[in-house]
C-alpha cells in the first residue's frame, strides 16, 4: 500500500468511526467504546507508518482536482513533510489516550456514544488540517473542529455554564473565521491557487501583491482558533465541558490548528515585516497576560486553560521570529504534557466525585489518595515550568534561542524589534509559569482545604493513560539529536545563554512561590479555607465557602475573604482581583460589543412592534371601518335606498350649477 493511500486512511478511519458511532449509538451502544478506541488506535498506527516512510525527507505530495471552478481550482491534495508527519502522530496519540480515558471517566454517561463519535470526528478534522495540501480542504477541517467544539464543550447542556461556554466558543472563533476566509480568498487571488506548494512557490518568487493585508486577515482567524489575544476569552470558559475534551482541545486539536497553519504558511507572513511585529506583540501580550491570570485562578482547570493560552503564545512568538521548527517542537512537547495535566486533573475531579472540588483552595490530602495523578502531574508540571531534563525545557529553550537569534539581527527578514519583544516577554512568562505551576502543585496536593469524600480507586483506563503520557513529557526533549531531519535541518540543541536565563528565572519563580506559600500557611496557622463550611451552624457559612471556591470571586461580599494559604494573592497583591477575572476583558467586550448590539436589537424590536406593527394594524383597521360603515348602510329598506339616490342626485345637480356659475 502506497504512502499516499495510508495517509488518506489516517483521517478517514476516525471519520468512519464517528459516522458508525452516531448510527449505532442508540441501537447498539455496547459497540461505542471499542469502535471509538480502535479507530483512534488504527489512525495512530497508520500515522506512525506514514512518518516512518516519510522519514523527514522529501515531502509526500499528491493531488486531484476536486471540482472545476472556472477560476482558481480546488484540489483534494496531500502535503506531508516532517512537520505534518510528527503532528499527525501527536494528534493520534492524544486522541487515543482521550478515548481510552473516557471509557472510565464517562462510563456512566448516558450520552457517551454521541460524545465518543464527536471526539472521533474532531480527531478526523484535525488530521485533515494536518495533512491537507489545499487551503479549501484545510478550511473544511478547520470549520468541522469549530462545530465539534460547540457540541463537546456543551456536552453537559443541562447546566447554564456549559450552554453559555459552547455558544461563546463558537461565536468568538467564528468572529475570527470571517476575516480568515477573506484572507484565504485574497491569498488565492494574489497567487492564483489554493494549493499550498504553489502558494509558497509564488511567494518565494515575490508574487504576493498584498502581503500585510493578507497576513493580518489570516492572523484574525488564528487568534480565534488558537486563543490568542484578543480572541482568547472563550478558552477558559470552555472548561465547562468534560475534562477529556479539554485535554483534546488544548493538547492536539483546535488551538494547535492556528499555530500549525502559520507554520505551514510562514513565508506568507514573513513577506511582511509589519505582520511579524504584530504577531510578536500579540504573542507577548498573550504570554504575559495569561500567565498572570493563571496565577490568580482557583479552579484547577482554569489554571491549565490560561497555561495553554500562554504556551500557545510561545509558539506564535517563535513564528514571529521566523522559526517554525521551534514553534512546532514546542507544539509537540506541549501536546504531551498538557494532555497529561488535564487528564490528571480529571482523575482528581473524578476522585472527589464532583466538579466543585476543582477549586484548589478546597483540596486536601490528595497526594495519598491519587498517587498516580500526583507523580505524573508532577512530571508534567516540571515540563511546563521548563526544568531540565524534562521535555518543556528543550522546546521552550528552542523558542528562547530563536528569539535571541532574531534580537541580535541574525534572523534574515525578521525585524530585530520582534526578536526583543518575544525574548523579553518569554523570559517574564517563564518566571510566571514556574510560579503558577508550583502554586498548583502545592495547593492541589499539599493544601489544607476541606476533606473531600473518597470515591475509591480510579479506573485502570484512566491511570494507565497518565503513565503513557508521562513518558514523552519526560523524555521527548532528549530526542533533539534525531529530530532535525523532520525540522528542516534546524539544530534543536539548547544554547548556553538562553538555557541559563530560562532555567534561572524558572527556578526563581518556583522558589519564590514556595517561600510565599510557606509564609502564608504559617501566618494562617494552617487553618483550612473551608473551615467555615465545617460548621453549618455559622450563619451563611456554607454560602461563603461555595463563593470562595468560585473561579470568579465576587469581591466586596462574603466571597472577598482571602484564602490564607494561597501564595498567588501575596505575589500579585492588588493585581490579584483583576487577574482572577482575566483583567475584565469580558466586561470590556460586553461594554463595547454585547450591550450596544443588545441595545440595537431592543431598538429594532421596539420599532418593529410599535411603529411597523402600528402601520400594519392601521392598514387593516381602515378597510374594516369602511366595511362596517358600508354594512350599516345596507338596511334592505327600498325607501331608504330611493331617498339616498334622490339626495345624491340633488347634491350632484347643485354641484354642477355651482361649477357652471363659477365658470360664467
């Protein structure tokens, strides 16, 4: 079987699994679990075979015209280079782990069949994006992921949070997709093709007439899909969905699609220095802002959500300095340890038996109760904090090295300003990342909150996946010696200067956070935050404990009582209350966009009901009144009719005489 045929089967198998799952879900629900797992495993195996055959060498290209358009053709094309081969393996691996994990996590969910089918469809769409050699075919997978995220984030549609989160995710990403689509058409108009290889060839020969406009339009779609400032606000709210879905979205699909898209079309963006600077600023604001927000969150999943936003900022920062190798390297490493972080968080939530215990301030004695999650999450947090020799150190260091290379003017066609912006913000973010990673570890596993009910040992399907993902989180970075063949020959070995700087600031962040935690714990006398809830006789105590556990505290009321053991409050000081609500960006959007639109809708509704409907009702009332008058005149009395006829005749005669007299 040829490599092209195998590559076609990689996205096709999960798609067929999704269709079969939706069709058989009600009639034969017992087939849903093996069907979802087996199709994902098969796709992963075939992706691995394709990668071995591709071997980091010449790209695999194949195309057939999908439909005649009369102008720019749309082709069913494959383009598999080293980047695509490795990213497809990541997608298959994470999707397989999520499907296996979900068999335990959602084993009692009545809608598991549709959930598993949608996860398979999500996987298929991302694989289509990865392997596609035509932008219109890529757009199909891009949009399918959007609708899948809507359904999966809203899986618990009975809750208002899930419904609101799914709608928000869909609308915000669509807001970016509109200029993205315009940018695709503009790019095709300039280059005469949707085929990626032809576009890149045209750009290399200087055939792009409007590079800045096209790049900025495409960046809008990337910002929405990959949750970059200012279109990142949907991602933290998407935590209302099942935890395995969060792992899939954050690690290998959806948010990774935007980064991968820029990496694939990087010469288009590099053709405009202004676009690279905009991308660098977007990455810098995203990195630093999300890291500050993560340091203030109490919900463990929201911490990880803001962490994802920041790590995606590292990837877009690497792209802003013209290094797609560093960006994709960090994408691969991040995919493994972020999937592990979310799935370990799912074990913690599953052990407590409720999502409410995702509040870290209420966690207690979890180290002994979930040892698998404790050890594997520790590995993932070390990778996230970029501590050597874990994978995150090597991938994040490659981003720092690329930024330093551009800052000193050694990167061709990349503005030095973009390099400095990315380098400084990346180092600041490395400090903050280690701080919130240490805070999460301390509060989740060494906290002094309320005792949660013990729901027993977790399913083997869940714990085994954690250890499987711990391996690449620990050892993937050590493969830097064999990866250059897949990364355009780029040397991924860490450089001394940035390695020392990055590791140094990470250690400072972790040590300072640990010291702050020791200080706050000592000052609080180790009194658990949830102690109020342990005394139901205290008036309003239960309400207060629940309010404090909220991920968006209502400052100024009972929820404003500080968590005495949270080092984040001490480190952030007055900034904490603003970082906890994402620096009020949702409130800004509500004031600038939501409320004006609602006011305009209310005005239109008023005009429709009180003005337009008034004319409509009036148009119907006048004939009705005339009809009533005529009806009353129809008495059936012959004498009345004759009298009216004579009176009318007299009136006409008099009128005629008056006219004749006036004319004389």
